[in-house]
């Protein structure tokens, strides 16, 4: 990908995305289809003659798609009739009926198998939500599962072993990945998902599921090694996953810059940039970018809860109120809207009301990651550590990449003085964001509480290395060294403390500021 | 139009008789009637047109008239053929009553012929018509008159038949007592049948005799290949019924086997042997091989049909072969018995959904096919189809409250909605109605097992084990109960007994492995688990069948400190089955041993989120967390 790719690249990409839209919406994968359409509109304007050229050469670029896309849609006439009815039922949210319509024919074409099983999966999800009843109620939790997952996994596996053709269907592999992820077998899901995107890269849903499987930054290279290295979709995946892993590093920004030359008007990329800025604690930049998105696309509620988080952190009450009004004017019953309103109440210190709105968001969508974490924060404010712990846990069930939830759990357990627990969660948070000083301070604090000064010193030293010497850390270190009777070091840090108070703060021992957060 | 009520059960094969069979029958009728000129069926040879109205034989039958065979003529003095006295039968009319023709037009044509008959014969015809149309009062009335007129033992026999069909067993018996029983085995048979109906087992046994008197003379009888069931076989079968009701199962089994050896067409005996599992799977196959199917017409077909009914744990290849042949050569793919056999196989393979579909297909045509209902119930219970169970139970109780299987249905429904007390009541009701109803006994025992009342469960399973000596299930359940009571020696004994009957049930092999595991004989346990997996694979079982085996395999590997294999098994289990807290705990233990404390902590937390009250998991979590903080020493 150069600085400015040639026009034929755009033509190809546009054609592939258009085709992807049709394939995805034909399979009832509407979120992915929406994303694809957004991406298509994010491309630069094509000149008319380019459009004519597109008419003449219909062959899609062979290097990115390994399979014959037309073969994906092959069905016998009777199958396609059943498929139409099933899809119509699915679109009217009659999932069981949709699945049943394809029961008979599902042994033949991959497309029918896909919709049959996908409808069963969605139906299972819907039923699980219904059976879970109230948020954080007695039935809400791991004991209530989607009962279709295991049968779908077994059925797909038997299809894969019996007819090798199904093994090369990207959508069946994608579905296999979805159910495995839902069944908490992320490790096993990587292979089929990677294969799915390799066979057909323009299915954004598969990339998202794959991103779900990457639970720490160490795993990202391992996953990337299985993917087509230079493909534009791989780059998008890399940026999105890094963003979710709080990696606001130079290289991510470089990739993002490259992508923005390909998709100059793609809102999704702008939001990724805003999120990266947010993680890097550059709130003003982040707010500016989000603001731009709101102006461009005022009814786009996706990710707007993130914007409300930025406004919350920067305490821009008026703007947050405005955003809340805007969102509820568009759709009151979207989880994002509820999160924005909840954030607003939280900022006004009306934590009970905030909790009500977070619950509403979660009733609308139990996989709303932000709502679980933030509800945990609210419960902490309300001094309800138990409920907070449960909320954070649920957040981690949705995505184990959420460092805030890990950190929140650590805090909650610290409050109820269960330091071993607390320690474990801080440790996980620190593993996700090793350059966040707070995590190390929290860890050190735990060691201190557990009467293990040597380890506490190590952790404080690590915290110190991540930022300018902070007086409180130095103070702690001095105390700890005195405690273990190491007077020499105690004095060394006492000198450092004195220096920093004077204002000539030295960088910590072996600081790696070039790798550190951008703040 | 009154169809023969019990005809299907009395007449084994649901397939329509082939042309050859029909012609065989007709020959027999004509022959036998010739031997007994005073019986209605005489008219087949003498006046075929009238007989058609009475006996409703299809045209081809009428066309053929065969001279009476000398052998038959000299055989029994009393009613037509041996098979006439078959339990629940209608006498000679059974031959071709599948499509009775009561054609008034034909009657008119025979009016002149009727004039030639004697008064007694006309009355006999009346009696027979009445019997065929289930007008039993008429038949009794006319029968009494005929008997008074002639005082013929044959008429007494037929009157007894009428009484039997009316359900007046004592009356029939009393009538037959008047006759000299030794003169005719048919009379003796019917009398014994009445006695069994009256539950007078000892008297019945005295009537039929304790053993087969014709045993040594049977070569002679084999000459007859008449299409009907030999009376000798029926007698043997009846003897078996009596012995089994006297709880003498060894003798009963012998009698049934003898019945089949005498005449393979005695399906009731075969059915008793198979449904009550009086033989072990291997014995069943051996016995089937020893039977002389070549003696009867269509022997190949019957053999194939029988072989599909045998135990499904054994010789699956042969089953497939038989099924294939029946489907291709005989075009019987829609036969309900074949479908049922296929469904049984699916059940053994734990493919419950497929099994349910097939059962429903069968029940669609025959809503109350009692023989398949226990299987269907097991399927529905397995799949937690409470709603279907509810509807089925209601339909059954409305239409067939007299059948024990109806109350089994009700019991299963209550079991599946966890109303154990009610379930127990209905299982016990079913087993009271038929004390030899194994499914009811096992259900009854299950209700105790579910509530953890092991002692009572053990005694109920023991009863079941006594009733079904050829099936390994009751002994296996007994073994499982003792395993839960930690009586490992007893458990092993029962499981070994079960293993002697059936070597190819993965569940059993798994249980045996578990016993060895508890006795800390890990290598041997592993062997059994592997064997179980192998068998499950050979049966082509659904994943459901081998998930518990894999879990146990994982545990055994864990105890043997073969960590990677343990991990592999547990992870596979998590992928292919519903998540169980124990699996997570076990995985946590492995990870703890491998010093992956962070993973162990997550595993224990998963376990606790599924089962929050597990003290062991809490303990392990605490340990993992402590070890985890130690591991941080060198970061």
C-alpha cells in the first residue's frame, strides 16, 4: 500500500465491497453489511470513466479472494425457494420458523446450512436473554446458556468431516468461529476464523470475532501471521484490535494514516483514531474527532457511548447533555443512548439513576461491554462492592480485553480486603496495559498489604520507571526500604524525593518513555 | 366394517401375504375342511362361491382347489387347523380375514347353494358370521343351539372360542372341561389359554403339560409346511408364558426357544424373547442362526425381519446388511417395524433427535403402536420434550387406559418435570398392571435413584435384573448405585455381570473404568476408557455418548500426571459439550500443577460461576490465588 494507490486498486476494492454487501445481507449478516456499506462510502469519489472501466472488467482481484464467490450462492431452484421464505422469516424475527424452513434442505448447499444454523443460533441467543430475566438476577449468568451452541458445534463438525466442500465455505467457518467464541473456546476459534477471512476477506463480522479471540497484545502477531499480510482488511483488523488492546503506539497510528488515504471518508476509522487518542489520555483530540463524527453523521449512534465517556472524563456537562438529547431523539431504546444518559446522571452524581440506565442498556443488549464496566464503577460509587464485582465480571465475560474492568475488580476486592483476589486482578490489568503506572502502584500496594515489602519495592520501582518520579511513590519506597532495613536505598530515594520536590525530577530508573503512553 | 381386532398382534408380520402364501393357505383350508366335513370351511372346496362371502378369500384363492392331503385328513378330529386355536385368533377365519368381504350381492347368488346345506351347517354359518362381526351374543345364542342340536365336540370348541372372544374365560374353560380334553390338543390349548387369562398358572401348566410331549416326534410334524403356526409351537409358547408368570425365567426361555425351533413363525415367542431380553446379545444372534428358516416359504424375508429386531449393541454390521436387503430387495423401507429397529439403533447411538423423528414417523401412521412407545418415551425424556410427553400421556390415558404403557407414559412425563412422587406412583401402577413390564420397573427404580435413595433403588433395580436376565442394563444400574454408595467391590461385581452380557456398551465400559479409577488402578481404568471410546466410535455414536468418557479419561490422565493429555481431553470436552463446573475445576487443577496459576484462577472462577456453592472450588481458588502471588516474585 503506497501513499496513493492507483485507480484500479480503488475500482477493485469498491467492486469487492459492493459484492460483499450483497453476500452479507443475503445471509442476514446485517451489522457486517452496514459496516461494508459504510466502508464503501468511505472510499474517495470515483470518476465516471473509472465506473465505466469497472463495467468492462468484471473479474475481481484474484489475489485477495481465494474462492469463486459465485459458487457461494449456488443452490438448486427448490433450495432457493425455501431460502427466500426462510430469509423472509428471519427478517421478521421469526428465527425458529426460519430454521425450520431450511431443515430438510440443509444437507446440500452451504448457504442453506449457514442460514439454518445461524437462525438457530440467533434464536438460542434470544431465548437465553429471555430466560436470564432481570440483569444480575438469580438466573442471569453462566448457568443460563444458549442451548443451541453445542448442537450447532456438533452439527458443523460433522458437516466438516463428512463433506469437505463445506470446510471451504467462509461463512460456515465464520459461524463455527462465532459459536466457538460464544462457547468460550476462543483458542479453537482462531483457526476457522483465520481460514474464513483468508478465503473471503470482506466479511467484517469474521474479523471482529477474530479480534475477540485476541485477548492480549502478545497474541496479535501470532494471529496476524495466519492472515494475508498486506490486505487492506488485515490492516483494518490490526488497527481495530490494537485499539481494543489500548495500544496507542506509533506503528498503529502509521497504519491508521495509511488506511485513511484509502478510505478518506470512513467514519469508522475516525472513531478508531478518536478511541486511540482517548486511550492515550489525549481527551481534547478525541473529543474533537468525535464531535466531527456527530456533525457528519448525527444519527449514527454506534460508538457514541464512547464519546460520552470522553465528555465524562473531561467533565463537559453541557456537551454531554446535548449528546444525550440528540441520542434519545434518534432512538431512546438503543444501548448506546442509555449509556450516554447514564453517563450524564453519573456526572451529576446521581448514581442510582445511572445504574437504572445502565441496566436498561444491558436489558437491550447483554453484550454491551461498556455498560457492564461503567455499571461496576457506579456500584463502587454506591459502595456496593459485591454488585460491582459481579458487573465487572460480566464485563470480562463479554471481553477479556477490558483493562478497566480488571482494574475495577482489583479495586473492589481491595475495598473488601481480599488482597489475594485484588492482586490477581491488578496483575491481569497490568499485563494488558503494562505501561500504565496506576496498575503497578496498585500491585505494589497489594504486596504491601500482604506484608511482602520486597515485592512491593519491585512493583513501585516499576511504577516509577513509567513516569516522572512521583513524590508519593518515592515516599512509599523510602518507607519500605526502611522497613526491610536497607538504609542505603532508603537514603538514595530520600535524595530523589528531595530533588523532585525542588522540581528537578529525574526520570525513573531505565524509563522507556519512547514506548510509553503518549500522555 | 369390523376388522379383526387383535389380528396384527396375533399375526406377526405386518406385510401383506404374498401370492405364494395365499395359495398355500387356500390349499390348507380346503384340505382341512375336507378333513372336517361338519365345519363351515368345508364350503371352500364344496361350494367356493358361498365360502367367499363367509371366509372372504381373495379371488386367486377361490380359483385353486387342491385335493385334501391324506396326512391332514388323519390328523386332528376337531377344528380346522392347528393355528385356529391360536390365542386371540378367530379360528379358521384368521386365514384371510384381512379384507373381509360381506357382499350382499354374492349372497344372493349363493342362496340356492345354501339350500343344499343341512340345518346345523346353516346355523354354523350364522354363528361364524356373527363371530366375524363381533356380535358375540348372537354367536353364543346360535352356538348354544347348534351344540344342543348336535352335541358335537367341534361345536363345543367353537362355542368356547366365542366365549373366549367375548372375554368370558371361565365360561369357555368350563365348557371345554366338559369335553374329553385329551382327545384334542386344540381344546387343551384353548383351555390352557383361558386359564392363563384367569391367572390360574398352575392349572394352566397342568393342562398344557410341563414339557413338550411332541419333542421326540417332531420330525413328523415338520413335514407340514402349511403357512399357519403349528399348534405345537403355540403350546410351547403358552408354556413359556406360564413359566415366566411363575417367575421361572430359565424354563420360560427354554419354552420360547423350543416354540421357535418347532416353528419360526411363532413370532410371539420371538417377541417375548427379544422384548424381555431373556437372552444376551451374543446368544440372540447364535440362536437366530440356529433356527431353520429354510423350512418355511419366505424364510429369507422372515430371517431378515427377525435379525433387525435383535439387540443393537451387537453385530451392527449385520443389522445394516439386513436393513439394506429389506429395503432394496423387499422394498420394505417404510415398514414400521423396520423403522422401529432403525430408531432403536439411533437410540443406542445416542442420536436422540433422529430417533425421535423416526418414532414420530411410525406413530404418524399408527398413533398407538405400543411396542415403539417405550423407546419414544425414552427419547422424549432425553430431549426434555415435556410438552410432547404431556400431549402423548393425555392421548394415551383417554384412549387406552387399560394398557400398562399408558401409565408408563404418565410416569415418564412426571419424571421429566421432576415430580418424583407422582412419577413413582404411575410407574408402580404400570408395573402392577403388568408385573413383567421392565421399563416400568426401571423407571420406578430411577425415581429412587434421582432422589438419592440408593437402598430402595437397589432393590427395585434388582427386581428388574431378575426379570430381564438377558439385558445388561439393570445390573449396570445396580453397579452404578453401588458406585455412588462407594461399595466398589459390589459395584465391580455387578458391572462385571453386566459386562458378561454385553461387551459393547460404551456407558458400561465407562462405569467399569470409573470403578477402577476409584480403586486407584489408573492404568487399567485408562484401558477401559479407551475401550469405551473405541466402542462408541464403532457404534458411530453421537458426541453425547463419549463426552463423559473423555472427561474420565482426562481425570485418569490427571491422576497419572500426564498433564498434556489431560489438558487435551478437558479442552475437547469444553468445546463439544455443555460446560460443567467439574471440568473447569479439573482443568484448573491441571493448570495449577503446570504452574500456570493465572489460567488456574480463571478456571476455578468459571467453575464457581457455574456452581457458586462448591466449597472445593473455593478452596482451590484460594490456593491458586496464593500461588499466583508467589509466582510474581520475578517479574
